[in-house]
């Protein structure tokens, strides 16, 4: 009959080796992801894009406010008649 402690030791040892290999693989994937994000930050221009979108939204908002003011004045003129 085999010794159960030996079987447990073999399973635990192979499990630890698997955990270590998995951790090293995971660590390499995380490092690759970090380098990809760093390269992406250099190539993508978030700030410039955000500023241009903000300018466009501001100009459209001013146009809408101008139309609303004009409509309000027209309504007031119609009510006075």
C-alpha cells in the first residue's frame, strides 16, 4: 500500500510548480499590457480631441441659445399684437 503522505506531497509539489508558472505567465501578460498602454498614450492625442469636441459643442450651444432668444423675441412680438 502506498503512503498517502507521499501522494499528497507529489500533488502539492506539482500544484506549486503550476502556480509559479501561471504567475510568471500572468506577470508577463500584465507587463505587455502596460507597455502597450504606454505606446498608445504616445500615439493617441486625447487632449487635442477633447478640446476640439468641446469647441464644437460650445459653438452649437451658442447657436441654439441665439435661436431661442430670437424665438422668444418673436413670441413676445406676436403676443403684443
